[in-house]
């Protein structure tokens, strides 16, 4: 129904932004990552998702179309509503989510408010096919040992005390640079020590 709104940011409060679009003020829910890109009085474009549930309409806005598409993907996961999906996108970028799915790393979601380990595992399980094919990880990252190698490296880093999100980001950034788990782990440790 709505694709995007372009207007002036009139007010920001918590996870809500009032966007003036030709004299009409729209209250839009945004995540922390999008909120950080906005300032009062600036002209902004927000990609919109209209959510209807139990007679309540709410607008959700995102800084780019990729973030909105990931929000919609998260909504397809059972027991994940807009509030939790927005909480995920307040902590992780769409790329972080794709990397977590590719490396089977539920600990990447540890810092997300309201998300437990079971829900994180469900997100990974239910998004694996759709995110893999649409975001281009099915051919490279999920090829026979590569995903397992990344998952093992992330698990080892988490066991060493690194947080899941940092481990996932680091291992994903080293894709294709190592031929074994040991060499991938060595490179990741070197990069994380900097």
C-alpha cells in the first residue's frame, strides 16, 4: 500500500518519529539503527511497512529497502511480531542477520531485547531457505563445508568469550580467505585483537 514517505522529521521520541509529509504528520515506529540516521528538522525518506493486527494499524519505517525486506522476513517467523522484529533490527543489520543464518549462530541475537535462545534458533531455522536464496548466501556460504567451517569458527570464538554478534561479523568478513577452521579461527582472532 505504501512504499515510502519523504518529508521532514518533526519529532523523535523513543522508537517513534513524526514525519511531516505535505502537512500530514505520520507517526512511524523505527528501530535504533534507523533512529540514529535521523535528526529533528531534516528531510528524510523512510521505507514504510503498514502492519494491521487485531484492528490496530501501525506504520514501521526503515532507512533503506533492504532493512524493510528483512523486517518482513522476520515477520514470517512464527511467534515473531513487529515489536520483536524491530528489536532485532535495532541491534543487527540485515547483513548481520544473513551472516548469523549462514553460520547457524543463534548467539548473534543474544543482545536483542525480548529474544531468547529458542526464538533465535527458530529465526535461523525458518529464515535459512528464504534468506539464503534471496540474499545470495545459498550458493557460496552454504556450499558443503563452508557454512560448517564458519559455524565452527563462530562457535569457537563464542567459547573463548567473544560475543556472538562480533564473532559472526568477523568470520563473515573473512569469507573465502581461509581453507580450514583453524586458519579461519587464526585470522578471526588476529582481526579481533586489533
